[in-house]
């Protein structure tokens, strides 16, 4: 398994979600970081494990 891609997806999606949620939703870095980490983890799992199953069919 390629953990480097998983980590890069997590960091990329987490960074985007954190910055956008700070400017548009929360205006608080703590809430934005929690949201960004959760969203980044969710999307990394989706891109690495769930989406390839649908692409093979």
C-alpha cells in the first residue's frame, strides 16, 4: 500500500478545508482545524479505499 499518496491526500484536502472553513464559516482557527482534519481524513479514506472499488467495475 502506498501511504505517501494517502498522506498527501490527507494534507491537501485538510489544508483546503481548514482555510476555506476559517474564512467562510467559523472565523476561529481551532474549529477550522478540527473541521479540516476530519474532512481531510474522510476524503483521503474515500480516495484511497472506496473510490478505486467503483472504478474497477
